[in-house]
């Protein structure tokens, strides 16, 4: 079982319901601020900050507490308690910049959580939220739209979240999904690198690479633009950083989604990735020697891939990549001399893509440790010479317009 959160937009909201949602969000803000005021005054008077249980008792009669389902009100007090504890532990650790949780803006609409008995999922993408007795209506029925690739499992709680930028309401739906891993199928082995962000090999004899140039170009562009800023705290610089992060994250999502789709198309049940142990000193840097390795998103790729693959019933397994780049796939000898040309592994009269040799050796190590052998070894070794090259194409070509893109196989 895996717990996931789906973000669904509330749609077809009528004015009457919008007003009610606004009231719930407003009540949540009022309760937060009232509870915070209570904490601080008790703290001033007695020198002791009241805890969660004491607040639940004290604020039960509070008007705003009663305008939310009781579990929702308790959740807000619980969140505040967590914030106080977190601040307290920061302070204890000597962090002098840590501030106690503050008050929320009066006109902000806070998140309202609906737990077990306070909601009911209905067919046709609808949810029934139950309201406390204070209201004339006992419930509110909302219609929502899930993201295209999401199917809900067993729903555990629903959070009602307001997005002030667009004025839309969202439901953050926490649900549990049963994952059934498939036991039989092909194996995909991945070598992560810089010149090629991915070099992959599938046991059906298909091999592919994804050059890292697009991501490098993105990083270079934003580093150059940021260098033009006078201060790192300037508005322009902060905006550039946000945009850089957005575009990088989009690239990584598309990359990992594309990998999972490729795995599905090739009937893959297991994906192997080389386990990274710190900085790989021997890695071929190409002409980007100045790039800092820590900035390269290896672990982000692995975590996104693991999550997306699991939803497709595919396991991701880490395999040690020690000496996987120096072992010849043909004669199995370790040879540092083999990497004669950049990007090419030349030995036994063959010139193979060096990163694919890495992927091949990761696969061999996994098979050896599992006591298995590769059914079609010559076919798979042959694939190391002719990978399909996949390029990331941004939908808009200027760096400023790089918000969306897809992978295309190069001709
Ligand atoms: Zn050899």
C-alpha cells in the first residue's frame, strides 16, 4: 500500500456554495488566530504555553471552532501545536532566527481538513462534505476534476484548499493505493550520467540514450541570467530562481514519465538504476568540466522514477555501479584502457557506447546476484552499439518560454 495525495480542482461551483466555502476558510483563519492569541496570553500570564489537549478543551465553546466540523477544528489546533513544537526545538538547538508561529492575514482563507466521518466520496467525481449543526444545511456537495492520470484508491481525508492567485478551490485528497508489482517481464537497466542523463538497456535488446545537453543548457542560461542580477535577494533574481526550478522540475517529470511509458511499452517489470555513492570521480565530464556534480539531479530522478514506476506495477531496484564502467561486456575483463575515445568503449574489436556499457554491467551484476543469466546475451551486447537517441523538445524555443516539452526520438 502506498499513500498518495491527489490535487483535484473544484468545478461547477455555484455562488451559494462558493460563499459557504469562503465562510469555512474564513472560520479556519479566525480559529487559527484565536487559538494563537489564547496561547500567547496564557504564556504571558503563566509562563507556560498551553498544549493541544488544553486548547481543545478551552476553545470548544469558541464561535469559530463551532463553525467547522469538530475534527476540522481539532486539526487546526493540531497544526498550530506542531508549529509551536517545531519552533521550540529550533530555539532549543540555538537557532536565534526562529520565530513562534504568527497570525494569519485577516482576509486569508485557511485550509479545512475533513476526516473520516466528515466526508463521503460519491460516484461521478463528487464529494459530500458534512457541516456542523450551526448551519441550516447539513452538507455541501462538490464536483471535482482529477488530473488526467489519477485514479483514486481508498480515500482517507480531504483537504479543502483555496488558491488565492486564481480564486479556485482545490481538494487535496489523501488516498491509499494497492500496488501490485508484476513478477514476470523484461528488465530495464539505467546508467545515469551527465553527457547522457540516461543511458538505458532493455533485456529485449532495445537500447537508448537521453543526452543531458538540454538540462545543461537550461542551467547555463539561468546561471548567466542570475549573474546579471546585482543582488541574490533582488526580486528579479528570486523570480529567475523560481522559474529555473519550475522548468527543471517539469523536465524531470516529463523524463521520468517518458521512461515509465517506455518500460510499459517494452513489457518491463523491473528497472535497475546504478546506486550513486557520492561523487563519481572517474566520470567522463565531456566539455562541461566546470559544472558542479551536486547540482545534477540524480537522486531526484530516482525518487520520481520509483514513485511513477510503482503506480505502473514496476519495481525500481538500486544496484551498486562499482566498476560497471570499466568492465568489457564481451570478454568480461576490467580494463581502464578501453575508454579510448570520449563516450566510446573500445575493446575486443568493438566500439560500444560507454554509458550503455555501464547500464549493461549494472544489469549483469543484478542478474549474477539474483542467480540469473541473460537469455539473449549476444543480442543485448549488440544493442550497445546502436542506441535510439531521444531528445527533449521544449514546446516554445526561447528559454523564457520553456514551460512545456516532450521527448522525441532523433532521426
Ligand atoms: Zn573485451
